[in-house]
C-alpha cells in the first residue's frame, strides 16, 4: 500500500483551521499577515487553533517580510511563549545579506526549540547555493522538512530543481522531506508524485475567494482527492 501524501494548508485563524481539517489536511502552517508572506501569529491564535483541531500544526517564526532574521532574541522569546501556548512544531529560515544561511540565527532558535520538529521554509529558494545550505543544515536537531518551490518564481520555474532534489533524497543534506509549495497547482501534482515527492503545501489554492476569504473545505478536499488518501 502506498504511503499517503502529506497535505499542509496555511491557516490564519480557527475558521481556516477547522475547514482545512474537514477537507482532509494532514497539517497546518499557522501564520499571520500574508501581505508579508506570513509572519508569526499571536500566542492566543495558536492556542485557540490548537484547541479547535487535532491535526499537526507548524507555527511560523518570522518577524518581517524578507529572509533576514532581525531581532533573534525576540524570536527566541516568541518561540518559548508559543511552546507554552501548545506549539510543538515550527517553520523558520534565515539568510544573511549574501544569501547564505544565517547559521547564528538558526542555531539560536533551534536551540530554544529543544528538538521540536521544524521546517526550513522558502528562504532556500532565495539562497545563493541551495546545495551548500542543505549540507550546512544537514545535522540540525529537529529539521525534518524543506518547504520549497525549487525557485524563487514558483513551481513552474523550479520544477527541474524539485525533480533533481527528489532523486537525491537520502544523500547527505537531502534526508529531509521535500514539501512542495509556492505557485503549486493541481496539474503539477501527478508529475511530482511520480517523482516520489510526498508532501504538498497550499495557501491561496485553498481559498477560492482569495486571501480576503477563508479556507474552503471543498477546495482542500479536492486536493486531498488528487493526492490520494
């Protein structure tokens, strides 16, 4: 029997979370302020969503638009408060001005997470050298996923990279799950599944009315149907 592909859906509030779970999502990415491509939500929102659904949640750790870490001490304090609010999984990713991974910021925050599972997000798609980034982060505790479109411009632009990285899974730096998101469409899915990719991330695709509207359980269910399970 084939393994069920993971479907992760962006949720901004309890309504989104409940609809995503009803539609068959396996996991939520919790954020606020999609005008800035997703920032850290409030502890109150995280606690309310944790109480409303029983699927996995990954909480964004990001203070401002872009991929600079900014105030690392503030981020570490936020991570601690979010853990107290019930968060056990996270999303983060920081680059320095040269496009290399900001190891200081990642080390500080990963240290506060104490082994919690986390995703390195689409900062990888802006990295100067994504292979070097993966190898630098290869042994970080808790890192089990890369959220990527393969390129800054989205899956259409990054498909070749995604397929190449899927072939390398299991090599040093490539042990983590490839979670594909960023301009992802249903017509991309068959080729990605055929390449062995088994995790998919959607945001706007779950919202027929756009970001001003809520997640649609029916839209999520269509993705669940195409992905199987």
